[in-house]
C-alpha cells in the first residue's frame, strides 16, 4: 500500500492482531509466516487457556521435627516427607538434567562432585550424576521474625530472571506438543523416609 499510493509513512505502521489470541493461534501464525508486529494479550494468554487454574495445595510434611506423609493410591499425590531444600542440577551443556530434593540438614550437591540420586517412589537403581552447575531453587523471602529477608526484585528484574531461566532449558522441554519432562529425584534419606512411612502406615 505504501508503494502503491506513495505513502511512505505507512512503512512505519505497526500491525496489531487481537481478539481470542491463544497459544495455538500464535504457533499457527508463526508456522505460516506473518507481518504482525503487536499482539493484544488478552484472557486466553494471561490465564493460559490450556491450564487456566494453578492447582496448588499446602500440606503438612513435618510436625514437631518429625517427617509426616499424606497417603494416596495415586502416587502423584503422595507427599515426600520432611523439610527439604531443592536444587537444579545442570549438565556440561548448561541445560538442566534434573531437580533434586534433599533433607534440610543433609549435605547439598556441589558442582563437579558426583551425587547419588533416587526416584522417590520406586526402588529402582539410583542414578549417579556429576553436575557441572548447581542452582538452589527455593529461597526464603519473608519470615515472621525478620520480615523481608531477601531482595524483592523489580518487575524488570523478575522478567529478566524468568527469561534467563527459560533460556537455560533444554529446547525439547519447550516444545508445545509432548514436551520433555524434567526428572525430579531425591537423596537417599528422603527416599528412605518416604518408603518407611509409606510401609508403616499402609494398613491405616
């Protein structure tokens, strides 16, 4: 149009697409090619149409210093007992290999040091892995005694942090169809505590 009607100002126009834009729409447009420069972010993208509600439940894992468990016939709903720390273990290529949970008082995994990792719900042979990098995932940002005890990120800092985390993932974890799932492992102590409580309470 700019060339046909000699309207050079049209060359700087933004092309805006809106109305019921969702992930499927974006993937289809990208596969076919488009000249859209701005997308209207509405309900379908803000709420994640594929999973509009975040299923989040707080459950008791420790009482008076002793680990506690919730039993279920569905393994996904069985709690891993005890107070824990969580770490992401990275391989030599810089992508996450697994997430690892350890009991709060245990030695933590270290880069360059082999660690034995267990599937929490089975007695399969453990996996030995030497991480190239280790990143702790959970941090206390507020407690009753001190209030805020960690720097609260600005919106821009939080956004940059999220982008950096996404960038570090294996691309196969980001594919829209059948994404690769990250492994979640535990230390031997957490594995043994879980199975001990599981067996001792199975008849209840």
